C-alpha cells in the first residue's frame, strides 16, 4: 500500500519535469514578451504592436520589436529557450 502514493508522486514529478524541459514555441515566446510590453507601455499598447524576427546569432533565437502608436519602441531579445537576454554588444572600436 505504501508504494501506490509514492508511485503516483513519481509519475507526477516525471510529467512536471518533462513539461519544464520542453522548448517553447516561437508563438509562445512572442506572446510572453508582447504581454510584458503591454504591461509596461500602458494605455494604447496592444499585443499586435509586436513582431519578431530571427537573429543570425544562434545564441539569440528571436528579436521582438514592439512599436507603440505613441512612438515608444521596445526591443526584447530571447535566447534559445525563450529566456530574456541583454542587447547584443557590437564590435569594440
């Protein structure tokens, strides 16, 4: 009887671990950053203000640009797993 609850706990932990290990889709990443933009930009901002492009550097998966009708432009950089990255630094001159 003791092993049934333990087995259930192991199965639940396995499912959670599997889901956490999944790479988010590009749509999921764009939606997450667009929602963050709407929360930051406030009035007049919409999810549709954002568009994403693929970056040539493999360390940067997507560049999400959000342009508010009021003139505010916000750029987010997402890594391979959707994590937030700082803006890339250009070559030193």
